[in-house]
C-alpha cells in the first residue's frame, strides 16, 4: 500500500490513544507528528502529510473538545503554511478552557531546535539587560522550552522497532522511562498500551538517589 495509507491509519491510532489515555486518567500525552527532519522526505509525501493534518484538525477538534481535551502544538510554526498555522491557532483557542487530557502535537519539531530556541530567547533577554547571564541555570532554560508549564514525560513509547528517540524532547526526556516495541504505530492498540504501562509500573524511578533512599522516602 502507498505510504499515505499508513499515515491515515496512524491518525486513527492517535484517536484511539487519546481515548485510551483519557479513560485511564492520564493527564498529558505528546505525539510526535512531524519532525524538523521530516521536511527532507519527498515533497509529494510532505504535502500529503500536511493536507492530512489539516483534514484531521477540521474533523477532530470538535470531538476532542467535547471530550474535554485541551490541544496544544509545539514546533517551528514559521516553517508551516499559513493555513496550517491558522488551523492550529483555531484548535488551541477552541479547546483552551478544557481541563481534561492535554494533548500536545509536536509538528515541525526537533529537540535541538527547541533548546536552540530557548538559548536565543535567553540571549535576547540578556542583551536587553533583563537577565544576568551568570544567573542562568537549568530552570531558566526549562521555562523557555516548548513544554514549559507541563511536567516532563514519565514514559516515552517508541513504536516500529526503532531504538532511538530521533531528536524528540531531548531536554525533557532526561529522566523518562523508555519503552521500545516492534509494534507498528498504525497497529498500536489497547493491549500494547497496557504492556507499556505495565513496563512503566515495574520501573524504580530514583532520579539519582539510591534504592535505600527511595525506600525511606
């Protein structure tokens, strides 16, 4: 089948995952829809992907809002078409008051771009005299990244048999648990999500501490 068929099936998987996470009380879900490196793909495929995303927004936003989902986008919006940017802004406005699952769509996003953008913001603030360069610490950087105001991901799920994070949320994944599966994204279902969550539930999250310190609390 053509690659476009896989992308369309992937949209259906995203819809299922949003529903499953909402049912489980998961508060934040970030989906890597299109990376900054994906612009290197064949022009026809990129165009089809962008068209598919606009169609998905037109079709899904009302349903997402009815479910109480808040929709946010992260990534380099300047690289996207005016139509895409308009649809994204409309979707964010439409769902901004919702208090259920926060669904973050990473579109034209790269982890290195994210960190570089934060550095540019800090440099501009320092140049204006609003920020002492010597005072810059991890918190200053974190507050200027795309996921500011949201917790760092607890769990990264990578499908398709790949064992890399492909420039995704490089700063924010510092202490995330990684779950790699051979399951292809269009086939990702409730059983696969359950396996990922079971894996996460068996992890001991120490954040630099010893197991004895974890036991003491």
